[in-house]
C-alpha cells in the first residue's frame, strides 16, 4: 500500500514537471516566434525604405501616389492617404491637372468647401472651371487616366479632350426619387461632381442623356467609364440608378461603395 502510494505520488510529481516544461516551452516558443516576426518585419521595412529597394514604387506603401503609375493592389490605399491630406493631394495632382488652390469656403454650417480648388483640367481633358474639393479633383484625375482614356481608345478609337459637368458645389438638400429630403446633399460640401458627357479629340460629343441607351460603341464607352468610376469614387450613380440621374454620373468622394 505504502509502496503504491509513493509510486502514485512520484507519477503525479513527474506529470506536474512535464506540464510545467510544456508551458515553459510554449512560452519560449511564443517569444521566439514574436521576436522572429519582429525581425522579419524590421528587415522587410528596411528593404522597402532602402533607396535601392527592388520593390517598384507603385507597390511601395512608403512612396506617395503618382497618377501615372500602373495600378496595383496598393493604389487604392495610396489614393485614400492622398485624399485625406491636402498637401499630399495637391502634390499628387502636380503636373496632372490645371487647378488653383483656394482658401476654404463657408456659406453656412452645412454648406462649405474645405481643401477648395478651382479645377480647369485633369490629364488630357479640359473642364469648365469648377470649384470643388481636392479629393474630387484627384479622383477625377485617376479616373481620367486609368478608366476614361483607355475606354475611349478601346470603344471610340479616339482620346477624350474634354469632360462636361453640371458642377460640384451646390448648397441644397439631397434629391430622391420619392421627393425632397431633409438630409443635405454631398454637393453641399463639394464632395461630389456631376458628369454630363465627354468631348473627343476627333470632334465627337458623347452625352449621357442621348447616348446611354444608344446601341453601339457610345453605349459601351459610357458603361465602361461608369464601371471605371466605381474604382476611384466611393459612390457612383448613373442613369441605371433612377430618373434623376438620366443625364449625368453622380461621382462622390464619400460613400459606402454603391455602384449603379
């Protein structure tokens, strides 16, 4: 009996030691894994920020957005960084837009423009002068470069030389298919712009009201640029959304990803 009890106590003590070693080993392994991950992160960061890094700038998260860079999985992140900071936004537009930076505008508590610019052109495309936010100007420039011009070449065999619009800033409530709304429109803060059509270098005019339902390349072009706008704006509404948008694209910097 005594021998059996001593043997049991010895086994229990050995089991406790084994579990203690396992816990200690797990903690040590966790610390080692954490340190290894930290070393990898440090080495990776150094590789990214090193002047001679082999990582292309369009993939490098430490490099600012450049409109002419190829589009990658990092482009959207870089765009979001740029539109949230006026200095970055203006730097990205330098050489890719004709604009003048203006002071902030405040008509009322609900109607104002921060990061205000007077925009005249993006890329190869002229615009009638429009006061808007830098974020809208930058998103327009990305859309013009990476969606509008490629679609014009593909479907119309020409380049776009002008983009027609109905304006950006408008101190008004939101319009809905069911009538007036108590909510203010994003136009009240110039966080949106309405695009009515395009002029081509060969003299052709494309209008949403006339060409959205037309058969052939004009229709294909308009749908391609609408789909492309969804890549660069947080909300895109077209004639497919409702009759209030029969003659324009509503392109919005703020939103929840609606693409219609």
